[in-house]
C-alpha cells in the first residue's frame, strides 16, 4: 500500500509526539518519529542525539532539541559522508539549504529556535529541568503532555515534508513510500 506524503508527515508528527510524551528527550523523540516513519534503523544516530534534549543537556539555553533531531535526520539522509570528506559534489551545501528551510519553517511556527524562548511562549515561563521542583512545574504546565510533544511532532512533520519533497524531485519517493 502506498502512503501519501501528507500521511507520512502526519505519521511522523504522531510518533514524535507520542515518544516525547512517553519517554522524553526531544531530540531523540523527534528523530525516532522521523526514522520510524521512513523505516530507517540507525541506532548510532539515535544514540548520538541523547545529550541534545532541552536546549542541549537540558540547559534550556541552546537550540531546541526537536529542531536538532529533525536537522540530524535531514543530514543523515543527504549530508556528506566521512569517506567523502572533501565533498566534491558539495552535498553539504544542499544539506545546509534543506536544514535552513527546516529552521525557517520552525522559526515561523514557534518564533524562536531557543529552548527557553519556546518554553516561555508555550508555557508562560522557563524551567530549570535539573531542579526537581522546577521539573514538576514543567510537567504541570504540560511540558510532556501537549507542549514539548507538539514541538517534537511539528519538527518531525516539517522534516519529513522536506525529506520527501527532495526524494520526490529525485524520483526516489518510492524508496520509502511503500508499507511492508
């Protein structure tokens, strides 16, 4: 059965939302939503996203982990490889352009790429996620219920739309469009 592009993007949204709600870790939740939707099994990339949650190491002061996870998925599929570090095909520049497209769409949706700014916009304040009382307040504000979950879902959906549009242009959409 062939799934439409919008069905796949919506699937990525739902999975990333679900994973953030159940497990936390915005970068990994977003990446897992994208990878599961596209049937990519790459544990090393997933594992490498561990420390990128909550604005990098739960600092809140860095780039949103959901955006980073989505950028990692795009880079995994289209970026340069170590064996081709010199990058004579200039793959990195195409990847930069795609990730900038993701960034612009994310910025349009959330007004910032910075974790603290997104927290403040969605929950009215920022949270120190290492402080148990602050973490409890984050949960009460809907952090893992409908706030960060929506951010993860949106980042996953945006990334899948970008990925599938590139594959469609390259005539490779059927590589990931068929269900098992």
